């Protein structure tokens, strides 16, 4: 259970109450203002200082000039030289409250969050690189809420766009973990159906994860690869969408995974038969 100061909780509650009385877009903005830094120049243009109807902040939320850290507990935002929003207050407690807010938005609005999934998932994935273990745990829970409540294909594309090629190994591992859950939820049949917005994206992505430098990410990527390999169109789709330089490696990997799986299945089957035999004799 996250622990926050009473002042932070009251401020978050008040802002969320205001935002829920307006609309979904305002909810998203509120979560981001509470501590998650992101590029919103394309989707969310700069608004006036009076950001919420009926609510006047003690100091401007948006300013083009550096400002001293706020003393009233609210997060102060600024615009950098590229006119992109940046958070001037990065206290971990406020950041955690923002992540928890996004988790609740996924849970409450569900598919109503689909339009915001790509933007919010990217922000959450980048927060997975934080050194603060509590924030990483909250990020993982928020992404799990997204996977369970939002449209699976949109969530899958958001994960791939936000974390597949990230330089930080923790972000790639987080991406692979939630992608593995989504792949099993969507099913091999749909993922390998040849649909232009699904198959051409998932096959190269899984191939990249299965060859990642991080051992945990590689293990998760190979788990997804083994799951997909059970489908009868797997070989055809692999040949079509994986670059020739990686094709032999992926085929060898799949062959090795299947051999290990067959071996472990045989051992388990033999153990079960021995147990049954001993039970019948006893």
C-alpha cells in the first residue's frame, strides 16, 4: 500500500474530483500533472493558467521561465526550449501518486482509455527505469491494469512502441513481461492471422526480444516464441516477416525450445506413470 503525506493525498483527491466531473482527457492531464513527465506537444497544446474549471492553482501550472520549487505540494510544470512540458518537481511520492492515478483510470474507464493508451503506456514504461523500487512496483501494477482492462491489440502496440527499443534493460524486461501476458490473452491464431496491423509487428518484436542482451528479457521473448510456434502458420509467418540475417537463429532457437519442452514433458509423464503405478500397488 503506497504511503503518502496527508497533504499530497488531499491535493490528489481534490484534483481528481474536479477532473472526473469533467471528462476523460482532463483525467489524463491530471495524472500527468501529478508527477509523470512526457512529451505532449502534439496532443495537448498549452492551455491558460486556469487549467481546470472552478479551480485556480496557487502558482502557474505552465510557465516559460524557470521557477523555484513549489512549497504548497503541487507539481509545477515548465516548458523547455522545444515547448514541451517538463516536471519541475520530481519527488518520488508525487510520482507514485501519478502512477497510481493512471492505474485507477485504466481500471475504471477500461476501453474508454484506448485513445490514451499509447501515450500513457510510454510514460509508465519509461518510469520502469527508476531506481526507486516502490515506483517500479507501482508501474508494473499500472501496466497490468492496462493489459487487463484496455483493448488487447491497442495495449500490445503501445507496449511495442514505448519499450521494445528502449536502451534501458529494465524497460525492455517490463515490456516483455506484459507482452507475454497479452500474447497469451490474444491467442496465436489472431496474432499469426496475417493482419497488417498485428502480425508484421509482433513477429519481428518477439524475434528481437528473444535475442536481447538481458537474460530475463531473452527468457520472456523465447517463452512468447515457443507459444506462437505451436500454431500451424508459424513457420510461414516467420519466413515472411523476420529478416534473413535472423531467420536461421530464430529457427534454431525454436527447435531448441521445443526439444527442451518435449524432454521435460517426457520426464513429467514418466514421473506421473511411476506415481500411478506405486499408488495402485500400495
